[in-house]
C-alpha cells in the first residue's frame, strides 16, 4: 500500500525525520494562497510537487521551483491534471524550497532472504538507486539490522561513516536513519525511502522526498492508517471483492479464472498463459466454497467487461464438487452469462458434480478432464473458436 509523498512526510514528521515545512493544495489558487502565507513568514520560494504514486516526477515536469506566489500559481495550474507515467495529478504539495549542497540516499526495507531489516545508504542520492547499485555498487552501503535489537545510534553512525557522508553531517544522517527505521518498524512499513536526503548549505540534513509503503496485512494494527488506504486508486472490482471477502486480483487479460486454493489458482494462471491465453483475474474461492459463494464469485468475474471466457478449475478436498456444480447452476440461472465456461472438476464428489452439470445442460458450459485440456479449451473459446460439444 503505497502512500503519497505528503502522507509519507506527515509520518516522517511524527517520528522526527526532518522534513521541510509544507502544505497540500488541490487548486492553483490554493497553491498561490499557501505561497503568499509562506512568503509572509519570510520564505517566498516554494517547490510545487505533483502528488502521484510513482517516481521520476522531477524528470516528468511534476516538480517545479517557484520564486513567488504568482509563479507557484502558474506551475500549479500546469501540473494539476498532468499525466505522470499513467497517474493523473489531483493533488499538489507546496513546500518551502530548500537549498541543496549535497543529495544522499537512505532507505529501510525488509530483506526477505536474510529475514532481517535492511538499511541502505549512499552519498550518490537524487538519482535512480538501481543505477547506483549497478554502476557503483561500492557507493551503496547495505546494513542488516538485528530485528530484536533494532537500529542503534552507534550502528547508524557507523553506516554514515562507512558510506562516506561528509564528516560534519554524520550525526545528522545517523539521527535521520534511526528515525526512518522507527517509521518503518512502528508503522509496519515494507519500505521507507528518502531520495534525496539532502544536506543544505547550512549543513542541515533533510528529507526532500519521501516514499513509504505500508503492509496492507498489518492495517488492523493501525486503524489510524485506514484512511491512507487510498480507495480512489483501488480497482473497483478489487474493492468489491474485499468487501465480499473474496480473494480476487484483477489482471489484464480476457480469461476469467476461478479455482480453489491459492496454489491451484496460480498454477491455473500459468497453464492458461502456457496455452497462449491471458488471464483476466486471480480468484481463489477458498476451501469449502458453498453454492452461494460460487455464485458471488461468478458475478465478480463477469463484472469485468474484458472477460471472454471463464475457466473453473476445482480440485475437491474440503471443497465438494457437487456444491461447486450447484453454485454454478444457480449462478447461470440468475446471471445467464453470455460467455462460454470451461469446468474441470476433480476430487471430492467430482462424479456427482459432473452429473449435476450434465443434467442441468447449461448452455455454453464445457467439461474438461485435465487442467491442460481445460486451459486449451478456454483459450480457444476466448478466441471465438468452437470446441467439442457442450457438457
Ligand atoms: P521524484 O523525481 O519523484 O523523485 O521527486 P523528488 O521529490 O525527489 O524531486 C526531484 C528533484 O527535484 C530532487 O532530486 C531535487 O533535485 C529537486 N528538488 C526537489 N525539491 C527541491 C527543493 O526544495 N530545492 C531544490 N533546489 N531542488 C529540489
Ligand atoms: Mn525522489
């Protein structure tokens, strides 16, 4: 769950990561008013920053310095509505402009293979950090933290020293690292990143940019962060699925997929892709899906207009084949789908399930014996080619 820069900076401020003074604006006029107010405090220069959940805003023209309120208004007008890598700008961040002497990089993330938090620091900041890692790997310090001990100030100071931060700002860098680690830890973030972490000519250390991703699965521990779960950017179908308690992820293809158990669904996606098809979704109906739940799942899959054929891949364990068949029959009764279905039923009560489907003689439903056969059938059907006789 990615946060906007301004949301990340609000968290930074809470934990003592130094950030410039700033305010959100939703219109060009608001940007002008904020800048006028800042100027009254003696700082007329601001940066107008597009709030979109993607990097490289600077290069795309979404970050502009303004010398005064009129300029801020003009930049705001230009940036609002701009498309940055497929994200439309609706919100701006108006920030006191900072003078920059040096740009560093700092981040905290979870290194899953090491099973430890990883703190990264580099004096080569302000640029794409993947590029630094590739071209000058020695300039990127990678330090694993003992998850039970946390990041001590001594450790942070050692990171700043090893990373060759200017000697006079190492204390400031260490403080910022410790505070950044606290944001990451306390907020259950998966990533907390500052690029650039700047040093001003006055030798102050400040986070000029902020990127925080929160672990959506830990949201229940942070009810105050619920409002950050920006539902306007969420896919409406995924939101509906979440409300219904269905494990659904929308994908870009045209073949609807339903299976029981995440592992089986993932293999189904692979097999469909191997057969030359493109899945429209991931949907795990879960164990013990009853008829009502299957009906709900079918409705969800078909609510995606891109779907041209649907594959049901059920391996009965806890889930009973006859229940799935009943659900499908009930769904067809109610929804009367216009796209073809391929059903592969195997395992618990599969014979009974297939018998029910046969008796119902649903229009445009095809039975397959194996997963590969099912995948090939559904790919052909999605492409508008006929396959065998309906089940
Ligand atoms: P990004 O391009 O999405 O990573 O956005 P950033 O917030 O990192 O801003 C891009 C670049 O704009 C930074 O690397 C800085 O070089 C520049 N920038 C941002 N804020 C200021 C500022 O207050 N003063 C100056 N001089 N440059 C800034
Ligand atoms: Mn940046």
